[in-house]
C-alpha cells in the first residue's frame, strides 16, 4: 500500500494539528525494531496523527528513518523539524476517523 500524497494545504493543516501534540513515540538507540512498528501501528489506528521524537540521530539518519517509517508503517510523513516528525494515516473505517483532511 502506497502512502497517500497530500497537497501543501493538507500537510499544513495536519502540521497545525500536530503542533498541539506531545511526542507519543520516541526512537532511541534500539532503532526501528518490530516492537517500534507494532506501537506505531497501534497509535496510528487510535489517533491517526502521531508525533515522533528522534533521540541521538543525526540529520542523515533521521531522513533515512522518515522514509523507512513511512514505507514500513504504511503512513505518510507530513512534516519534520529537527528531531521531531509527524506521521499520519487515516483510519480505514470512516466512522472512526478523528481527523478530517480537506480535499
């Protein structure tokens, strides 16, 4: 499943919502483990928008992590600043969606 492509205004809306979130996942020395991806899936299903904080990773590592997380996590990276990134995936059940992304 490919991650959805968002327009600039859609990403801007999601980043605006993300500003009010605390980082709910932290990626440290353990790296991208199966347990990390299980927790990411759980949080994406529950919240749709997840803020992730990278601990101790340099800029190049973070860029690689963003792409890998989006691909393996079946979600989209909608914004990244410094050691923080924001990932989004709409709930597959329209009745359970918490965030509306305008067309």
